[in-house]
């Protein structure tokens, strides 16, 4: 009986949950009208960013490069998404994500495992 409880508790750890994040700042580059659900994005930590030591830039392989940043403010993180600060130590130097939903003021993505 104890093993079942322990296994159930392990299944509820934070690492097992899907991680969603918001891309912000797209209006300062290309906008996000071209993005579609299912598109892949690349996340790259920017530890030398002068404005945010936990900055995570969002890039696309389609030749655009930088399209925005993972939101790191209560004003830009949408819904149940995690901030760049909460995600920073959960990813390596680089990671990948998938676009899930476009909103007027941001793009919701899921961190790929």
C-alpha cells in the first residue's frame, strides 16, 4: 500500500507537469500574426541581458531569429503560464517549445520535454 502512495506522490511532482509560458515583446519585432499553433520555437538563456538576468529569448528557425522573450512580469505572464524566472532553472542553456494559442497581447507556448 505504501508503494502506491509513494508512486502517486512522485507522479504529482512539478517536473512531471506540462510547463506553459508566454512569449511577449513580439510587437517590437515582427508581431505574431504569422505564428500558428504547432509552430516550434527555440528558447535561449540570455544571462548577460542588461535588463533581466533571467531573460530567455525566443527564436524561430524560419530566418527571423529573435521574435520575443519569455514573459517575466506579472503584467505580461498570461493565465497559468510560468514566468521566465520560474522556468530559468528548469531548462538548460537552450530548450524548445511549441506554439499553442495566440492572444492579442501574447503567445502561449508549451515547453517541449
